[in-house]
C-alpha cells in the first residue's frame, strides 16, 4: 500500500462463522473517510458474496447477514447461484 491509499477499517463484527456445518468468513469493512460499511461473505471454496448496497453502520450490515442466514440458511453462501438481488457473487 502506498501512502496515498486510504486505510481499510475492519469491523469487530467480522468473523469466521460455522453454521449447519458450513464455514464462512464474514467481512464487514469501510474505507477510512467513507461513511458506508460494505459486507462480503467468503465460503470455503473462496467464492465471495458481496452486497452491492453499503450500510450506515457495521451493526446494520451484521443484521442483514443474520436475516439472510435466518431466511435462507448457509445455502445462501454455497456455490449455487444466490437468488438475493441485493448481493452478487465473485
């Protein structure tokens, strides 16, 4: 990183999560100086699910993750195509 690159601020809510025998990495972060928080979930295969919307707080992002988990289970983050239009896979 050079001196002109902004720092990435990681939320303390970022963590590894194991549920239904599936492990994912939940990453909630923002760029220093930006107000919005981004969210990404990475599964064991390295597939990344990224929400296109940014969140006002890291807590709001975490709530959306929990809502997705409650409504879709960990199947939302496996390598089948996710149906939620607010998230994209990479």
